[in-house]
C-alpha cells in the first residue's frame, strides 16, 4: 500500500508590484516579504495518478520539435548569437524555470468542456502537457547547441531545471534524458545562476527576471514575450524569445 503526502511545502514569491499595492492581500507583517512559505495541496494530483507512456509521448513531441522549421530557425539564431564576432560565449549551465510537469492531467472542468465539443474538435487529454513536452525539448536543444561550442577537454554544460510542480514520475523521466532537478521547493535554482548561464524561463509563478537581476547577468535569457508572473496556463502561451546580454 502506497501512502501519499497530501501537502508539500513551497516558496511563494511576490513580485515588485505586489509590494507596492496600497491594500495588501496578506497581513502587513508578511506582505512586506518578497517570498513566503506556502503549501501545495497534492490530493488531486495523487488521486489522478501519472500519465501512461509519458516517455514515449515526450519522445514523439521531441522528434516533431527537432524536425520543425521553428527548431531550425531557433538553432541557427542561437548559434549566431553565441558565436558572434568569432568568439563563442562561455556557457557552463543551462538553467530552466517553470517548464511544466509532464504528468499533468486535465481538471474536471476541462474534461466537461472537451466532451461538449463535436467529436472532430475534441482534444486528447495528453494535449494539456504538449507545451511542457516542447519546453523540455527546447531546453535539450539549447544544451546541445551550447555543448557544441565547448572544447573537447571541457566537462560539458550542465542542464538544470526547477519546477516545484514536478511529480516523482516526471523527475525520473527528466533524469533519464539528461536533466538535473534543482529547487524542488521553488528556490534552489536561483542559487545556480551566474554569468556563464543561459536561462530558460517558460511559465513560472515567480518573477524570475526580477530575482535574476540580483544574482547575475546570464549569457542569454529565453522567456515568453508576454507573461504575468503567477499565472500559468498551458493552453495560452507566447512563442519564446531570447535576449543576449
């Protein structure tokens, strides 16, 4: 018999604009803090259980990404940026934030809405994790491109990812395909930031760019063009863009 914990501690970050509101949502003593300790309820996730064949689904999405024109254009531009001027930028880490859990199942309201559609317009339940599959495939591409610039004797580029929503099954899968899991409770990944990092931030519940500004100036930042911290919706997202600092 498997026993599940129903709550998991996590760090809840508060961005700048939450700290300047005239009427705080929290008690004043806590509201002035840039982060709070919170608890994530795991009851529904434990009840639903993991997705079947997540590894095969991910590999299928990864192959589609690798074969896409978007991947080709992304890789070309990233190579151009990293090798600009004939001097390749030194990168030792690719640090990812909020790429999404790959064993997420849709909530009941999604199933009800989906069933209400005509048969040809219904989506498979696994469509809700397609964004997370693509995010991790992009991260692997970034790591491959940066590793291609490293000298043979170099130890390589570390690929780290932080998302407190990762299930145990997702973490196991990610380790198999080359990721290091950091910041299980939502903070440790920021300690990995330095001037030799590439940062990939998808849909985080933390103001990554605000926090990052206090730690380092990464080689590149890959993020959604438009995004409000604290809001994650895998059905609506912008195409990632990147900046070279």
